C-alpha cells in the first residue's frame, strides 16, 4: 500500500524529500508563534524585522552570487572550486561589512531612523557570513542531489531558533532574544551541513586550486556583474517595506507587518526554495532535452497555479479572523496586512519557483531591467502610503504593482525557455 503512494519520478521524490524537511521546519515557528506573540511585544518584532531586513539585503552580496554557478559545470572538480570561491567572498564581504558598521554606526542608525537598532548592527556581519557559508554548502548539496542533508539542516535551524526564542523570551531578553535566536539557528544549521559535507565529500577538497578558482571566477563573472545587482534589487524590494514602514510608522506597525511575514511569507519562502532548487536541478540538467524542458516548465507553472489557488483563496477571506483567534485581539491588524498581500504572494509563489530559468538560459540582463522597474514601483507605492500616513493604502499599491510585474515575468519566462538560447 505505502509503495503505491511513493512518487515514481526522481523529481517528485526529490521535492518530497525537501518538502518533508521544510514542512517540519515551517511548522515549528508557526506552532510557537501564539506563544511568541504573548512573550514578545509588537515593538520587539519591529526591531527584529528591521535587523533581518538589513541583514538580508547585505547577505545577497555574501557570495557574489557565485553559489548559483555551482550547479552549472559538468565536472565536480570545477564545482568544488566555485564553492571555495563563494566561501572566500563570504569572508571578504563580512569583513567589509564589519568595518562599515564599526566606523559609520551612528550614520547608519540615523539613516534607518531607529535608535534601538544601533547596538545590533554589529551582529549583521556575522549573519552575512553564516548566510554565505550556508548557501555555498546548500548549492553543493543540491548539485549532488543530497536533499536529505538540506532537509535535515533546515529542521535543525528551525528547531534551534524556535527553542532559543522561547527560552530567551521567557527570560525577558526582548528584541535581543529574537535576534540572538536567529543567529544561533543559522550557526548550528551551517555547522551541521558543513560537518556532513566534510565527512562525505572531503575527497573533493584536493581538487581546489588557486588558478582554477580565478579561471572559474572569470568564466562565471556574469553572476557577479549581472545576477548580483538583479538579486540585490529583488531582495531590496522585498525588504524595503520594513525599512520604509519602520521609518514612516515606527516599531509598532513594523511589528504587525513582520508577524504577517513570519506566519505567511516565511513558510511560503521555504516551500518555494525547496521546490525551486529541485526545479533548477532538473531544468539545468544536460541530459534533459529542450522539448522536455519546455513541457516541464509549462506543467510546473500550471500545476502550481492550480494546486495553490484554493489555499490562497481561503487565506484571503479568513486571515484577519485567524490572526485574532490564534495570536490574540492585539494582532488582528497583522492579519489585515497579510490579507492585502495574499494576491501578490499567490503569483510570487509561482514566479519564485521558476525564476531560475533566467540563470540557466543566461537571460540575466533583461531580468535585471525588470527588477529595477519592480523595485522602483514598490518603493513608490510605500512612499505614497508614508506621505499620506496610510499604511493600508501603501500595502494595496505595493501588492497591485507586484502582481502586474510578476504576471509579465511568467509570460517572459515561458518565452525564454521556448527560445532555446543558453549563454553558457
């Protein structure tokens, strides 16, 4: 009986492996959220959201985006040299970030408009470093189809972060408990994944050569010069709401917004990351024909649009009531923010999973131009809301602009796959 339920295709089995781990990983923070909203204040979540937004924006530069190139070489000895390159860049970027924070802390704090973030800025370089190392290990494991490693590391990260959140929250650490728990979760997950790689793949380390690192760095330079600015803008546009909301409306409103992200956006992001990694592995495979890739892309888009429609629709109609019931009367405002963003998240859910076609087909130049427009529109939407002192107006415009751009992207992605041009 159970054998019949087991997915037949390798792709489905790989997705299921990652999804099992990520489902557990997402269930843990959601399960403890009703407790966290009672031991941390909205203001605590506001400071934490601002910290994570700044860290996320800077973390894009952690590897120069070379971690994506780990998937592309035919030989593992080339791929392991790209892993080494990504790690070197991670340490360099983190050192630069630490120097900037050390010398310009006061200026950065003034620019962010939030004095409470000042002392926490010194921990951002550590977040950047851990992100860079983890992403390098992550893509190497993805290349080797070691999805159990990735699932294990995500569960470990989520479990460590959650237990630390509770312990520090009950001890009265405030926003520091949220920030410290996040760092601890990152650190433990990176250590676990790194230890597994060192144990199982260390025979590859002897292939790391300085000249090969430089040669591969030049070969895949477009990840640094094109993909990095594109992704930076993408992450900036995703995290800029927190920066602008914090600047215009303060920690309370930022806290409401961050909880809606924590409960809705973060789990969706974990799912898209899992599905997207397996999608990338399949569509970048040299053993899959162009016709098969076209069919696979189209089937993936329609399947995800269909399967996810009802869950997103139910969330749209009942989210405020769910927030009120689960998190308490004080958090219904967060549910309203999430409700406004649901239509945008529905389309972004699909777009994020298949966005790697721009990397595989070397269409990063146009992707960068689209992302510039997307970022400007999102910033414009929230500035209007800030000027009018109306967060609801800002979020509605933000959601609408994002929907239009994502729909355009999906049509363009199909043309990219159909066009049969790959630059590598």
